[in-house]
């Protein structure tokens, strides 16, 4: 899989991360890398997603929340 350039964060996600930067920056980095490693079209279930703040990393997959 070819690595693509990082996509700029939406204003909503940046605000979410800024609310708790120490914890959420590391979490966001992990989630972004995980999302980039997923093949297009696979199904992803985000359990405990709340408002699904990381949804924008998963536009290439079938992203569902619970």
C-alpha cells in the first residue's frame, strides 16, 4: 500500500484533540496510522464511538459506530 500525504484535520477534530492534547494526540496518531493501513471497502465497527470524532480518517472504508 502506498502512503499518502497526511490529510489536514477538520476543525471539529482539532478542537476535540485540543480539549485533552496529551492523551488525544497519541490516540489520534495511532488511529490515523491504523486507518491508513486498512484496505478500501473493508468494514470497521467503532464501538463506543460517541460522536465519532475520528470518522474522517475512515472515508475509504465502511465505517459504522455503536
